[in-house]
């Protein structure tokens, strides 16, 4: 299994992503059902078979990995001009992770399970998230 990591461009917080995640499928003129979040990217992953139904897309927001979404499947899409894309069909669940710093990069990258930040526990609160973010910035977690 291999995960995917991507910058969440134009989004400044977890709450902002959460507020419009259901609208994204309609932005792309893609209809995969009401309970999915669709993100369109230019390239189809060569390791798609390792992702579908078992991996997650980790979102980098404001320089930190802050959440992930399970990848349900990857679908090819061709626009009216004949340009090929990949629709990443994601579960609607946004799962918070321990904040982890990540420098900017273009496109998406593979992320090994060993390098993926852990999910926040059910008993975590805003104070512990802020502390985790500070520790991650210092390279202590």
C-alpha cells in the first residue's frame, strides 16, 4: 500500500476544507454520487492499484499535513479538448492527523505508511493539537 500527499491550494484551514468538501465534485462537473469528494489532478498514479480502497490522500494546509481522506478509487477523465486527467474519488470523511510540517511541492507525491503522520486520537483537543504542531515544527515528533 502507498498513500498520496497533496497541497490543498487556496485553503487556509482544516475548517475551510471541511466547509466545502461536498461542493468539489460539482466544481469539476463530475458526478460520482453525493457522498464523495472529488479532486481532479493531471496525472494518473502508476501505483493506482496499491491505493484504491486502502490508501488515503494526505492534505497539506498552510505548510502542515493536517488531515487525510480515504481514497475510494481513481477514475480517468478526459475533458472536451481531449486532455486526460485523474479523478481522485475520496470518502467524505476528513480524518485529522497530528500536524506535521511539509515544505511546498508541485503536484502530488507518494507517501509511505511509515512516513504518514498518525491520526489524532479521539481524546485529543485543540490545545494538544497546537502543542503537537509546535513540537512537529521543532522536529521533536
